[in-house]
């Protein structure tokens, strides 16, 4: 890797389709929970066969290993440039507005709407459920815990950035540095889950998953000056992709033959399943993230206006997707009695509605912003 300019650009073309696909994956992830996948969600339908529950749980478990961490990496990567352009006060003010206001809007309006739609999908009267939900005055950020986490991580960056040494190519070699990060992430995840097992929340955030979020957000910010994301090539990513492929079956084989998911031992504590899960995730994340960066950089370096338009709408689509996922699940109920078919219909419908409404808002209703 050659030495690039010191400051990263404001826009990297090949990240546009990655951002869009990640949001679509979030939408599919939450839709899959509706039909039997593991995880928490506003609305779940009964009647899914065990094989479908297993299939969708594998899907959600695989997603969890990398997709939110990928978001934190991208967010951290652009944080230094935003801070340099706006200054400390402007940066913190912009973060509070851009991240905090959607949380308040979601908690006050979209969360009650989502809960009311879930009640309607269960056969209850929608309007009384909506009035009841609005009257509860319940703070529920839903998936926008991500915004809260970004606010919490962004503020310390202002002070951390002043004390960080310039990043250089690691003396130990790129692959050794990645291996150290992967193993460190697994060890930190295992340690965090001794106190906060998976499934236990603190201020609507599952701290047990924060090892990778911390590493990727601050690591992304530290590497931004060296343009690391724009320089990942298939030669760098290949061995991590194949390693992820080799490691991937370990978790599911331990579940199938050793009962790793029987009970809660995989969630945390001094248990072998918890140790396997904690180290399995960063190996999968390294392969998926590095492989995606290398392939999109190589084959879609300048994806064009359509992808840029969708990418510009992706954050708003993420914010508004929960009620649309529940509404889509409700809408497809009359179309099929098979849970798998309902999932296949509901997930793309929710994605289309989320990006369609988000694009309409951004292009015609939202106030103009200088920064994405």
C-alpha cells in the first residue's frame, strides 16, 4: 500500500451500494424475526415450522456477526473528516441534530405507530391501539439505539483524535494486525458478556455486542487518514474471506452436535459455547467486511447516480423502516398461508416502501443539508 493524502474524501463511490445493501439487510433481518428468526422485534407470527425457525435464525445470527459492525466502521471512517470541516462545536452540534432528533421522533411517533400496527396485525383494532400507544409516553428508540451509540462514541472522538499518533502501516504486517484485532475483539466480547450477556440491554443497547462496535468505529476513525477502505484489494481480503468460510460452520456444528444453543450458555459466562460465539463473530466479520470492500471497490468503483440517490436515502430508510416492516407483514397476510412465502413477500415490500418514502422525503420535503 502506497502512502495516500492525509485526509479522506467526503464521498467514496463504492460505499454507496454497500450502505444500501446493509440497510436492506437490516430490513430483511427484522422481517425474518417476524416469521421465526431469533431476535427481538415488535411483531412475531406464530405457526412457523421448526425448520423455518432454524433457517431464519441462522440468517439473523450470521447478520449479527457483521452488519451493525460494518455500519460503525463506515461511520467512524468519516468522523475525522467531519470534525476537521466543522470544528469541535459544529461537529458536536451536527451530531446531536442529525442523530438525536431522529431518536426523539422515533420514540414519540414511529414507535407508537409500529406497536399499533403490530396490534392490528394480531387482529386488534388499529386506531384504539394507536391512541393507547401514543398515550403511554414510553421512550422506545427501537433500532435507533444505533444513533444513541453513535452519539456516545462520537463525543469522545473529539478528545481522542488530538492524542492519537498518525497511523502508519503496521510493523507486524497487515494480516498480523488484522489477526490481532480479530482475537482482541473476541476476547473483549467474551469479557463483556461475563457482565452483560447477549440479550440483556442497558439503555436499549446490548452491550454484549459492543466489542466489535467499539473496535470498528474507533479503528475506522484512526485509519481514515491513510485511506484504508479505499485501498483494500482482493489480495488483502482473500485469505480472510476463506478463513471466514472455514470458520463459519463451527458455530452451527457446535449447536447441532454439542447443543451449544440449548439453554443460555452461549449468551455469556464461563462456558465453552459463549467462548466459541465470542470468537466466531469477529472471524466472520473480518471476512465479510474485507471481502465486500475489495469486491465493490474492484467491480463497482463508481456505481452511478442511482446508487448515490439510494445511498443518500439510506439513513432515512433505516429510521422509518420499523413500522413499514410490520405493515408489510400485515399486508401480506391474505396473500399466503405459508410463513416462508410471507417472508419472501414482506421483506422486499418493506424495503421498497422504506427507500421510496425516504427518497421522497429527501428530495422534496427535507431541509437541505451540506453534509451527508
